[in-house]
C-alpha cells in the first residue's frame, strides 16, 4: 500500500504522542546516532573482536571486521621473543601507519553514554509516573494468549502493514520490539560499555567477569550495536510503509 493510499484510507486516529514522548524520542534519536558514529570511529582503530580477557594485534581474533583502513593491514617485522623463548611472549614492530581517531571519539562517546543513561532513566521514570509503560507498551494478557504475536509476524512478513494511527495503541510486535530495545538492548550496551573501562574494571572486577572478560564485553557491545541498528532500519521501514507523512506529523506535532 502506498503512502498516498494510506493517507486516503481513513485510518482511525490514535491518541497521539504525549509532548514528553515526542521530545524524548527526538533527543534520544540524536544521542543514539551520535553514539553509533563515535563508536564506529573507535572501532575503526582496531576492527578486531575477541573473546576472553585479552586481545591485540598479535592475538588471533574471533571476528575481523572489514571496517576502515586498519582492516587486514599487514606489515609486521619479525617477531622478537621477550625472554629468549620463541614459544613465549613476543613483540613486533609495525611497518605501517595505523588509523587512530580514538582521542576525540572516545571523549565524545563517553560523554554521550552518560546522556544515554540519563535519557533511559528519564524515560523509565516518566513512563511509570504517567502510566505510559503499563498502558501503551506492556502487552496485555489477552494479546499474548490469542495467537496475536504469530498473526502480527505473518502480517509484517507479507508487508500487510496497517495504516498509521499517529500514536498509541501500538501493535503487539511493535510493543515487544520497543520493550526489547529499551529494557534489554540498551541496558546491555551500558553494562558492557562500563566493563571496558579500566577504572570500572579495577573497582568492580565482577562486572567484566559477568560477560566472560573485557574483550568479551567489547564483542557483546558490538553485537548490541548491530541489533540496535537492525531495529532502527526496521523501525524506519515501518514508518515509511505505514504512512511517512502521518507518522512524522504525529511524532512532531502530536497528531
């Protein structure tokens, strides 16, 4: 169904988005996009992921990401044994100039991370105080018991997207996606991000241990970013398919 057809379909209007939801939505979107940008710049300095506590250029990676000029760079001199034992620890000199924008990217990323935590705390508090969480986001028992989830999945896979209502009530799949991202994906990103901080790891070593090590936390952090990116792509696709103009007006002006 085209956007024009949706506009002309006479879909019933929803209750509209509350002012605080609209302000939070656009502010949170800006924070997430800036975090993703700075995070990718950080990752480009060393686009290799590991599992466990350690990982460096001389360690076999779990995944090597085709990202930036440091991907499969090559250019190492002969290995030098630290203690004269070729089977022991070694070091090597690089023969190339690495790409590294970690300074500004890390500073911006850590600053934005605290804004993310503040935004999530504000959303949780306002959602509980206004009833938004219980009324609009938590699935009702009858929705889950009636086979509504499987029916909603089939409709979306067939691209039979209902016209936009301009706010709540939300569909079951939509509710579960929002809750999964807000209550699972973003908290995981915050905890794995803290686990990579040397100061936090020294004060609370149980936190990186919870994820299997500092490098495991880094790998899970990237996995969380990938899931959030997929959610954003699906979210934008649903906005377009359900009526772009109506959705933008609803999230900007309320109805």
